C-alpha cells in the first residue's frame, strides 16, 4: 500500500517530467527556425533575426554561416542584408548557440536568373576577388563590360597574345601598317 508521501513523491515526479517535456518541446522547436534579418553588424559579423512576423523581439546577435578557411586563407565574405531570409540552426535547440544560414528567395528578394546551368553573383556595391596567386578567367568568350573608365594597373609587364589587336576597329597589333609613309623625318599617318 502506498503511503501518502509516496503518492506525493510520485505526483512530484510526474510534474518534473511534464516540465521536462515542455522544455524539450521548446528546444526541438528551436533547433531549426526560419526568419528574416532585422539588423546586421558588419564589423563583428553578427545578425539579429526576426523569427516570426508577429514577434516583437528579434533574436540576440548571432554569427552567420560563412566560409572561414584555415592557414591557406580561403575565405568568403558574403554578408546577409536586412530583410534577407535565413534559417537558424541552433545545436541542442539553444538559440544562444545559433547560427544563421542564408538562403531562400522571397517576393522582396527574387532570383537574379531563371536559367539552369548558370551562376550569377550580383551586388549593388563592389565585388572583390583577391588572391595571393593567379586569378584565371576562362571561357569560350570573355567579355568585359564597363559603364565608365576601365583601368589595368599592372606592377609588371602586360603581355597579350592574339591573332589581331584592334582599337576602334583598327588593327594596332604587331603586324599593323601605317598610311602616308615615306622615308625621312616626317611622322607617319595613323594605322590603316
Ligand atoms: Fe604603329
């Protein structure tokens, strides 16, 4: 026969289990959350995220997922922006250990392309590719389009190899010829 203190202890154990289940339900819900970036601290590399539209309180500051290489310095700076869609992964369902993963188009931020087999990187600001070694652009056709000035600032020689080198439709390459040539001190005419 159970004594009343046994019954009391049993009920207490059930209550502890109930509290534990509620806590675990909360943790499970927090393992993966979707949200929208509220604020970005670019210097510290941290974001605050709004989890639910009706939630007045954003998350605390958390890092975003980013390639941070080792001693070979392979890094990727691709910061999220305000309003960007993110998914927060929190180990153990603990938001204080969470990290924001970028991704997912929205009506406000639609895809920049609707084609397969294509990689498109866009930015209203600068795009910088920086390497201690060689940067290679290789394509069937390489087109450089600039809305303003284009400069090449080389610390060493500039070597070009091509069948022809043209400027404004005129051959200025290694086999180009000049008009109005005669021997003497006169200058030649322009390339033909
Ligand atoms: Fe010339």
